[in-house]
C-alpha cells in the first residue's frame, strides 16, 4: 500500500497509535529511514518579534493579555535587532528562522509592512524564513510569499472536539482557513499541536487525523508538550509523560511519512535518553536556542553535545527546495504554449 495517504480513517490511526510502544517506535523508525536521511535533524531557531498582550484566550499561552503570567508586553521589534538574532541563529547551525508574534491575526498596517521587510532581509541570509503571526487572509499570505516567506506556522493544537475547551475566541475552522490560505499562496505549511491540554487519546488521534487527511500533509508537524505557565488556566495540568510524547511522534511519522516531525516545546523536561527515543520514533527537527518564545529551552551547548553523542547531523537549509519558487515554476509551466 502507498505510504503517503490522505484517506486515513480514525480507526486506522487509532490502530497505529495503540500499538505496544516499542513496536510502534520500530515501525516509525523504519518509515523514517525510508523517507528521510536517518540522523539528520533540522534546526529551527525561534524569535518572539512581538511579545505578549494578545487578545486571544488560548488556555495554555503565557502571552494572552487576560492571564497574569509576568510576560512583559513589548512592541514589534526593529528590523536591525531581528537581523542580529537571525545572524546568531545561522552561526549556531540553524537552517530555519521562525519569527513569532502574539497576534490574533495580521492587520494590513505598518507593523505588517515591517514584518515583510524582516522576511525579505532574513531571506538574504540564506535561512528558511518562517513566521507565526496568527490568522492571515489570502491576500496577506500572498504578500508574505512575495516577500520570500518559506514556511508559516499555524497549529491546530488539538482535536476539533476538544478545541473549544481550550480556546473560545476563535474556531477550529478559523485555523483551517488560515492553513488553506497559506497553502494556496505556495508557502510551506507548518502545523501541529500540543499534548497535555487535558485531551484524551481519542483527541490526540483526532488531531493527527485532521493533519493526515489534509489534501497535502503539512511539510512540518510540531509536536509540543504543554509548558505549564503560572497564571494560565492550564498551569496545573498533569505533566505529559515521555512515552505519550513518543507515541504521538511515532504515529505522526507513520501517517505523514514525508513531513518533518518537530520535537518542539517541552524538551527541557526530557533527558538525553528520552530525546533519543523521540528521534528514533521519527522526530527530525527541533527548536534550538536557550529560549522558545517566552519560556526556556535547553542550552545551545547541551544540544550540540546531544548531537555529538547521538551522531545527529544538522540538515542544510533549502534541502527540500523552495515551495514558493516551486509553485512559480509550476505556474510558468501552466502558461507555456503547448
Ligand atoms: N499567535 C500566533 C498563533 O497563535 O498562531 C503565533 C504564536 S503562538 C504562541 C504559536 C504556538 O505556540 C501556539 O499555536 C501553540 O501551539 C504554541 N504554544 C503556546 N504556548 C505554549 C505552551 N505553553 N506550551 C506549548 N506550546 C505552546
Ligand atoms: C510551535 O509549534 N511551537 C513553538 C512555535 N511553534 C512557534 C512555540 C512554543 C511556545 C512555547 C511557549 C513559549 O515559549 O511562550
Ligand atoms: Fe495569542 Fe497565539 Fe498565544 Fe493564542 S497562542 S494567546 S493567539 S499568542
């Protein structure tokens, strides 16, 4: 049977998800080896270009204005500061630079113009540029693509059924619409979710089902473990155990064989051996750097030591080509006289 499918049933995904853990990891490792260079890990670096003060009520998020989390609200960063951070990320081996803004949605104003400048300038550093700015319409997605944006991160976070338990200020369909707008603009899609939001295994399977039945799978699938932050409604949630994370990663790897599965937030809680199991289960991307957006991440040197011990190699930028350029080629071929 073809490995790359978008007609998965929930039952088929559940059957994979429920396999004994080590069998599941072995199956995922074999799928990983078939579609990727084993041991090659993409390094992304994150920068919060606009921190805090967000109008949304995402129950996990330290940047929501309505929760007292101690995150200081900051205006949109200046272009030159962003370029310094991007240069440092590149020097540290990152191939992707992701800029995050605590916005509900993009607005057509001077802040967006500045973000477009950031995209253009970071692109010149030969980094894959990624943004996560909240909801975007078709026109805004096209402007980002025109500026040279490589990828857009927009997580579906959990299952359609559980979504309203965590977020009430927007709907699951709003998220899916933005992802469709990004896809239409030819930008690489980065979309995954968080475990530890009080969801059931059925919700985890439902989230993977939504992603794996998209007409095109997201090129990147971040799997975050909730980083509980004091002041947020989910601060006291039960800690995600490492086997739950491995199970999620391995199932994602099997149902979306070609995608990069990113072991994302929550790595600070994992030992080296636990992270090794995540890589074995098909994770082939991480966020590196001492900070995620507002919460801590493993020290850069500790990650480099982990790469050395496990024999991991950083993946080069643009190893999979540039989606916007690929799209432009397809468009120009469509217009060639036959
Ligand atoms: N505001 C934009 C949005 O919501 O799409 C972009 C930034 S938002 C912080 C990006 C993603 O970070 C969220 O979709 C969520 O999946 C993840 N995230 C936020 N807080 C988190 C936490 N405490 N633990 C794990 N992941 C978190
Ligand atoms: C994603 O899936 N995880 C990253 C990135 N995409 C933007 C964000 C994690 C944020 C964790 C909480 C924080 O540092 O504020
Ligand atoms: Fe705002 Fe994004 Fe945080 Fe939700 S996840 S509160 S939209 S910054």
